[in-house]
């Protein structure tokens, strides 16, 4: 079993590309892999909407860069349940784990 980390930086309202990340993350999770989607930059704009519901339902871990959230004025009480606000150092630590594959999108 591998660990997959998808780093999503795109605004889900300006591009359809985040849908690809969602579909791929869910497919990998169904195959038994550990899957995390880490939201950075404009990707954190999704934390206030229901567009992450499928990922949460599938058991994909959702992390959001706390700096990106603050930059965009997103308050902790605005973030949907299931999304954890963390420091970027959490991503760095996860990337160096054995059998971890990352995709920046």
C-alpha cells in the first residue's frame, strides 16, 4: 500500500482541473491506498464549500495550509468539518515518508 499526496493549488471555481484530483484521489482510496489532499494557495477556497464532500465521504484526508487560509481571510469556523488546518511543515514531513508519491496540481 502506498501513500498518495495530492497538492491542490487551483481555485475550484476557476478551473475544472480540481475535479480530476478528486476523481483520482477517490479511485486510489478505493484501491486501499492512503490518500491525502493538501490544499494550498487558491486551493483553500474550497474549504468553505461542499465541493469537498465526496473526498470526505470516501475517507480521503483533507489538509489545508494555515498560511494560505489566513492570506485569504478564511476563519477557522468557516472551514468545513473534515478539513484540518495545518502548517506547511506537515506536508514537508509527509513527503519524505517511505512509499509516498506526490502530485502537485
